[in-house]
């Protein structure tokens, strides 16, 4: 048996061992779940104002500014939520594809 062939056999055996022992499919999902938890926490931590339209924050805007800040935030948050939902749905499709890989 040539040296190259012996090397191939050794590499193949190492790959087989690592496939049988070392792959933890669940670790990938755990990593994504932890990032989603972090994202959820960041939603509260990075919020830039109140969700309540009758809060003091918006009172001056409503009476003196024709609700421009409130309307702008509504528009921006709507755009952000649409984009976020689209990305999350695409990620779910990728996840389903990953489980179909052969």
C-alpha cells in the first residue's frame, strides 16, 4: 500500500471517528436559542421610548407637533417588524432545509 493510500485510509478513519463521537447537532440549535434570548432581552434594553401613546413623552408631540414623532416611530417600527418577520421566516425555512440535508 502506497503512502498516499495509507494516509487516505487514516484520514477516512479519523473522519469516521469524529462523525461517530464528536458531532453534537443540538449544540447549533442551543446557540441560536441563546442568541434569540439575548435578542429578546435587547428589545427591552434598547427601547427608546414608551409604547403607551398617552404617555407624557408624547403629550407635547400630540398637542404641539401634530403627532409627528408618534407617527414617525409607528412607521419606523412597522417597517422594522415587517423586516424582522421576513428574516425570521427565511431562517425557519433554512432550518427545515438543514434537516432535509443528506
